[in-house]
C-alpha cells in the first residue's frame, strides 16, 4: 500500500493499494481504525480475571506471585519481581510425599513434640498449639511441626534425600554425604535449598497431581488452610489446600515469607513476600482467592 502526499505538507491526499487502485483517504483511515480497534480488543482481552485478581492482591506491596494452570502447567498470571530464597516449610509436603511413597515414614508415624528444637546452633521451636503434642504425618503437616519433620530428616539417608530433592526439582547443595543436622535444615527448608515462585508452583502442581486426594499430604494441606498455619488464606465455602513458609538467607537478619497452595483441578498459586513471613503471604493469597470469588471464577 502506498500513499500520495502533498509535497509541502506531507499530508496524504489519497492512497494507492498494491494493485494500483486508488483508495479514498476516508476509506483508508477507516481501514486503519478497524485494524487498531482489533489489536486493542486483543490486548484488552489478555488481561484475564486471574491476572486482575493477582494484581489486586499484590498491589502496593513488594510481593511477587505466579498462578499456574493445573491441567496444562501454563503460567496464567505473574506479578512482581521474581526472587529466589529458601523455601521454609513450603518444602515439607514435597519431601513428605516422597518419604511416604518410598517407605521412609508411614502415615501413622508418631512423634512427641517438646516444642523446643535446636539444630546447628539455631533455635527452631515449634509455634503450633501445645494442647496436642503427639503428631502423625497429616497433623504434623497441618500444624507445621518442626520436631516431626526433623525426625523425618533423620530417617532420610543422604542419598535418599538427594534423590528426593532431584525428584522435586529444587536447587540444592549435594546431600549424599550430608550429616544429620544438614539434612534436617534442608527438610525444614532453612538451608541448603532454594526456589523461586515459578519453580515452587510447578513442584506443587506435580505434587497435587501425584499425591492421593485422600492421603495424608492432601489432608494435611487442607488442614493447614482450614485450621493450621496457613489459615490466613482460608475463604469460606472454597476448598483451598496450601502451606506457608518463613525463612531467611545466610547472613540476613530479616525473613521472607511464602504461600504455596492450590485449588485442586483449577490452579496453583505461589506468593513470595520479602522482609516478611508466611502469614503475610497467606493473607495476600486470601485476597487473591476473594477477588476470584467476586469475579465468579471460584463457584
């Protein structure tokens, strides 16, 4: 397409198409307006309700988040600057499912929690309620009992833990010759392992698809949201499973927070909040779920 312009002003007088046919300027302008409108509609349509809900949840924060479609694994929303960090307790269900599948622990394995725990000079006291001190796999996950998972780490051999970390595809230091304390810090997600929102979302998608829907991991994650450590993400009438995590990097005095969760059959969401904790991440996730509910997407 060519246009014929006034020499002095460069204002188009008329347009000639590739076949040499003259097109009136008015028709040419209308044609280009139609094309522009088409692209505007396409761009506007790309702003999905999922993206809108995530933007709303994370606005005026330094948090980042990602939403992954459960069926396809495609990222359907992403917001904020992606960062890496120790996963904290969000790693617990990933390693627990592996331990159950390979007979390292059993669903009924019980551990008495004294609430005080020290590993490598770190005080890692449990913060769950003290009224039920004996935990099995499901309740330990729901209440995020560090003592129970520290015992799981003792039962992992170095090569077994290395295989588990490779299976869940999280970046980690070699575990084949790791001592008990090193294995415990990895199983608690505090040292020797790191992740990003998209990596954690994909790991949780794999977990939800693999774990039995009525097994201890699925029930523990549901309990975590309904009454446990991730309760800040709960929305009445909506089935949500998830886990929070709080950790810090070596040499840092501040912590960062995670929420990793899902609506089974729908999507996985991961929220990361720097200079914060898992409870804050869960509250941001709750805002996302409520926004989706308001859009009618969770009914």
